[in-house]
C-alpha cells in the first residue's frame, strides 16, 4: 500500500470556506446531487413515449429505469474505495462528467439497446456522486455549521425523486423525451467546472491499495441480481418464475460470500467495519426502514391516482409535490439548530408525525377532491427533515473524516435498496389486497341484497341495459377495491413508522457528527 498527498501536499486540516465561494460550491454540489437523484424517477412518466419512439413495448421500455437503478446501486457501496484510491474531489468531478457524457448518449439513443447501455453507464458513472457530495459539503463547512450542510444535502436527496416525474412529464409533453437527459448537460458541466476550480487544491489524501477483484465481482453479481429480481419480480409472478428464483439464489449466495470475504480481506472494497459502530448500525436500520415506508407511500399514491382515479401523470405529480413545500422551509432552520437538539427525540417526533399522516392517507376515498389529497402531503413535508437530517447526524457521529465517504456510500446503498424493496412489496401487496377486496365486494352484488336491486333499478331508469349496468357496477367495484387496498398499504406504513420509535433510542449520544474536516 502507498499513500500520496493531494495537491495541498500537507497533513493539516484545511480551514472551512466562507462567503461567496462557499455559496457557489454549495450550489454546484447540491445541483449535481439533485440532478443525479432526479434521474432515478424522471424517466418513469416518459416510458410510454420512449417505447413508442423506439418501437418497443412499454414493458421493454422500463429497462431504461431498471438498468440505471441496477448500475447505480452497484457503485454506491464502493464510493469510499474510489475516493481513497483517486481522491474525493477528482472522483466527484469525473463522475459528474461521466454522468453528463452518458446523459447525452441516452438522449441520442435511436434503439432500446443503445438507451439501456447509456443508462447502465450513466448509473455506474453517477453512483458515487451522492455519497461524495455529502463528504465534500461537510469538508467545506465549519464544524458548527455542518448541520446546515446536512440539511441542504437531505432536502436535495429527498425532494429530487418527488419532482422527477413532474419535470419529466413537462419536458416530455412540451419538448420531447430526449430532453429529460439533455437537461443534465449544462447543469453537470457547470457544477463540475465550479467544483474542480474551487476545490482542486483541497484534494484528499490518496491511498493506493491492490484492487479487491473478488469483492468487486461478488458485489456486481450479487447486487445486480438482487436489483434485477426486485425490478422484474412482479411481472414474472415472483418465485413462481424459475428466472426470479435463480436470481434470488444467486443474489443470496454472492452477497453472503461477499460479506465473509470483505470481513477478512486485507484491502476490502467496502468498509464493513463501520457496522461495528453502534450509532452507524442503528442509523442504517432506522433510515432504511423509514425510507421503506416513505417510498412505499410515494410509489403507491401516484399509481392509485392514475390507474384508479383517472389522474394524468402531471396532475398526479402535482398532488404528490406539496410534500416538498414545508420540507424546504423547515430543513435550514433545523440544520442551523441541530447541535442544540436531542436528536432521538426529534426523530421520534418525526416518526410519530409520519405515522399520523400515513394514517390520514389511509382514510382516502375514491371521491376525494384534489385538495383533500394534496393537503396531507403538504402536512407530511413538515416531518421529512425531522426524520432524515437527524438520522444522518446520528450515523455520522464520531466517524473519522476519511470514513465519511464510505459511510455515506453504504447508507445510500441501503436507502436505494430500501426504495427498490419497498416498490416491489408495496405494489405486490396492493395488487393482492385489491383482489381480496374485489372478491369481498363482488360477493355483496347479489339479488338478495336490497341495495343491489335498488342500484340496478336506478341504472335502468337512466337507460342502461343489463350489460352496460353490469359493466358499470364492475368498474365501481374495481375502483373501490383498489382504494381499500391502497388504504391498507398506507396503514401498514403508519405501523412501521411507530415501530421505529423505540429503535432510534438504542443509539447513544453524543451525536457530534464526523470528526472535523477531511485531512489533505
């Protein structure tokens, strides 16, 4: 192993930045992060347009989503290794430029294989960006102001997936689908240029170690198989499919061997020793389960609006978006006062509040007006910074600065994995409960039920013949069954939030964040 200093060429901690330079760097790093996280969801609403343009089926078009998520998830855990091997500043800038390059390739795609290849490379290139953005932000802020850096980073990571479908729908409707990729180019180039120009002399110490090829191979195959299984399982009836079963076995075997290998490897590609830290482990568990619940709501809510209530993608996005309003207002206030608060109490309040709003969601009816749907989303936004920011402070507490990138990479991997698992499970349970409620409601539509005869009589007076009346009743039953099922999902998420409250109290203070700036 060899160590080489960055251009700063000394072992002192460089002072934090102040004034306009700090503002410009914060904007550059935040926009890079926003852009990368945005691309996880911006494609979702454009799949029908992409499929039509490339002459493929909509199900084939979803490969544009799955390929990005799979490559992104694989690269996140090795963010720390890449940062140590090449330097945090250099790695971040190169990843941003690769993201820009492959975004251009995606926009220029003329076939599905070309688009999928571009999305794979885009996801691989951008994987370390979110983890490194947090590490870089913490390194340029003074110790007493790192809560603000955490707040800015948290808001970026939380809100980008929410606004992705809205922006994607607007660009697709008003321009064309390639623009959901082209929009990354100017933002990425400006962010990379600003970051390199202002931070090239603050490069972190470079540690050259042998490449852990076995660990990387096990990680790629294991995480790739797991992500692909989660993305496609529902379409193949899960483990009734030999392909999904095989993917599950491969993922289990490879990831089990990966954990053992990394535990004893001399130069592991993923720093699993972080899990020896109590606060890191508790933070990962709480954040993963919390994101599982939150993302389950985020996935099912717009799907229900579009498939059951007849909302367009744009209007469904507008109903979801109010969650960001209060979050943006509360986050900087919380961040600037983070050091004064009992973080476990703040997080417990957030979980209780999220449970309450999730229960509120579970009371939705199929006749709910837009304002009735958007209002609880607005209120929920108050709790998001109280949930996300303190948890990030808890898992970072006591970490040496050189481990921040590794810790952030792991936490982002588990956040992404929780989102994927949540999507798969929430949609599967929604479908299952819809079938159960449909069967139960259909049993009530019998001649012996006075209400049935009365309703069919009303339809008869409206001029509907028997087939038309039966079709309308079936449509109503289906709508109500889907609504009752979505209520079940929301209630389940509320229960999970409650369960998280005692878990967070297993963490132990002090929660003083990472230990100083990054040595150079």
